[in-house]
C-alpha cells in the first residue's frame, strides 16, 4: 500500500491509501451513468446525508444527466469514536417536500445500517413515490439491519476508513482518496 508522508495531509500520521482517487472517480461516473439510465424520463430528488456524503454527492450529481433537485439531511448516530451506538437522530431536516417524489438517498458508507434504517422510516413518513439508496461504500460483514442498497460503489472489508468525506473524530474528510489509519503499534484501525 502507498504510504503518505505524515506532514502532508491533514496533519495526520500513518494514513494508507485504500481506494485511490482515480478509482473512486471512475466508479462515481459509472454510478451516475447507471442512475441516469434507471431514472430516464423522471425528475429526481437527491438527498445527500450530511456531512460525510457531500463530497460523493457533489461528484455524483454531476454525472447524472437528468433534471434533479438536491437537498440535505443530517442524521447522527456516531460519537467521536469508531463504533455505532445504534441510535440515530435527525439533526437537520429537509428544506423541500419529498411528497410524490422519486428520492435517491446518497450516503458515504453503510456500516451497521442503523442510520439508513432510521433515515428510511423518517423519509417514508413523508410519502415519497419511491426511495432508493446509493452508498459509496458498504461493509457487508457489519450489517445489523435489513436495508436494501440499490447502488453500491465498493464493498469493503471491516476497516475504519477515512477521506473523501469520511471522518475520524471530524478529521480527514478532505483527503482526496479513501484511506485507513494505522495506529502507532502498526495495527489497522477497525
Ligand atoms: P451505520 O449506522 O452503522 O450504518 O453507520 C453509518 C454512519 O457511520 C456513516 O454515515 C458514517 O458517518 C459512519 N461510519 C461508519 N463506518 C465508518 C468508517 O469506516 N469511517 C467513517 N465513518 C464511518
Ligand atoms: Mg454519515
């Protein structure tokens, strides 16, 4: 794996590239093409989940060749650590109505899926015509809830990933690639 110099990125140490930027961008463009085909003739309502998914959502919508609107929700299920607590709270509401709309939720990562499960029940209470989910990353082995993922960029192992929007304690979102953190004793963080 490519090692990144300690001082160059986000002031961090021991970051390794896990999915390089070129691979992410190629996948994002492929997802955009597929979504464009699947929703042909429709008017799309894209919901990006703050904060992690905005980087992915901004790149993705530019590969979707359809009329669409973009709105945001924030749902919080994590503290500053790396473990889900299973609870989720909507901390930023949608601005626009999704009643009778074809909604595409854009998320950075599906881990236990508690967040997406809670988000779906929140969205379904607002009577959209349809709701699909597009997640850049998926940790299948961590799944605790049955939530169908309609579009997935990469299935990944159970590692804690950072970058391209994903944070560890709010840091590293600005890395242009998806990376993993190695602790001082050489272990990859989970
Ligand atoms: P879930 O509810 O366990 O599926 O967790 C989903 C949320 O947890 C994501 O939207 C992320 O904000 C966060 N998360 C889960 N795994 C990771 C990771 O490996 N890196 C950074 N954030 C993560
Ligand atoms: Mg998130």
